[in-house]
C-alpha cells in the first residue's frame, strides 16, 4: 500500500510504467546494479553530485526495503 498526495501517486505510477517498459521504452532512467561492499557510499555520492551536474534528481532504491 502506498500513501501520498495525488501528485506523488501520479509520479509513482509514471515511474512504475517507465521501469516496466525497460530500456527499449525510452525515458530518463538509468539503473545501476552495484555488487561491492561500498555501494551505499557510491549511491550517496551519486545522489549528491548528479543533481548538481545535470539538474536531475537521483533516487536510491535499496532492494528489500
């Protein structure tokens, strides 16, 4: 179950549709699979610097959470 404002829920639906479409579906998503011990530090670094460089937000998703 998800909760949020109507705008947040609409954004979530768009995100899910884009992820379901996969790379062929286009969109502005990059999915990185990290398998090293310092993945959290790398994810936090990317979350900090990518928006500064591109103006695009980064969302870090931890599997199982």
